[in-house]
C-alpha cells in the first residue's frame, strides 16, 4: 500500500505540474514578479520616510533642549550676579541634566541618520534593479510574443494547428460528400438512360419515342421550308407543294419504270 500511495502521489504531482505548466503564461509571471518588486520598493521607501521622520523629531527635541540649556545658563549667571548662589547652582544642575539628555538624543540622532543613509542607498539600489528588471521583462515579453506569433503562423501554414486542422477536416468532409453526390447522380443518370430504372415523373423517354420525336421535328422543319419557298415563288401552300412534289415524284417514277407489253 505504501508503494501504491507513493506512486499515486507521484502521478498526481506530475499531472498537476503539467497542467500548471500548460496554464502558466511567462508574461503574466514576469508582470507578477515586477509587481512584487514594486511593492518591496514601496516598503523600503516608507521605511526611509519613517526613519527620516524620527530623525527630524529628534532634531526638534534637540533644539528645544539646547534652547532650555542656554536659558538655564543665562538664568544661573543672573542669579549669581544677584548674589543668589543657591539659584545659580540649581540652574546649573538642571542644565547638566538637560545636557545628558542632549547627549543621548545626539547619539540616537546619529544612529537614525546612519540607518536613513543605509535605507536610502538600499532604496536606490533596489530602484536600479527594478528598472533593469522592467526593461528585461519587457524584452522577454516582446520576444515571447513574437515567438508565439511565429509558431502560430508556422502551424497555420503547415496545417498542424488545432484551428487549421479543424478547417482542413471540414474541407475534406465537404469534398468527400460532393464527390459522393456527383457519383450517385451520374450512376442514376446512367441507370435511367439504360432503362434499368423507371422515371416516376413521366418525363423520361425511351429510344423509340425519341426517334419519333426527331422525325416529327424533321417534318415540321420540312413543311416550314416548303412554305417559305412557296411564298417566294408565289405558288401554293406548303402542304400542296409537298403533295405536288410527291405527285411529281410518283409520275417521274412511273415514267422511268419500263413497261413490258404482253405478247
């Protein structure tokens, strides 16, 4: 069972990998990677802004403490000038406490300034990498699109693409059906002409009827010809001309026929 389960798992992973590979579009993957890099760059920039804001806040606090320290120093001088040594000592004590805070804030300020410089440099480098990746991404996408179009054109010319294959099969089926119908029509015509099949419409004619129709048509033409001759000669009607011609032909035949007297 363990071997069967491992084999089933391998088959499932192989099929899933194949399906994912078929569904994956490199252009979409590149765009997604570029989007993630832009998000990372945006985070770095926000970090730089936050550090700069903290640094600026420390500078404001330092200015305030330094102003207070200067004020206490002036107050101590005035108190000492007035003979109030105790007030001068208190002012100097407070000033010393403020100086300690100023020293601590200056240390923090230097640390934040260093972090800000590092983040700024990292943001600049990341920006350069993102720009380079964007250029490379567009180049790869253009190359992939051109290769894909060239492949489709080649498949269309060779007829191995799915779309052109379907069109080719449809054309082949249409040609086969047309040839089959033409062959069937020719066979039916031959069978009707030979008399093997009867024409149920009554329009077909056999050989005898066709010959009679031809002779009838020839007689009509002959009558029309005799009529035209009669009109030109100012003679009799076409029927009389035919009958006359027939009578003359009979008399000539009788004259030409030799007579034998009985002895």
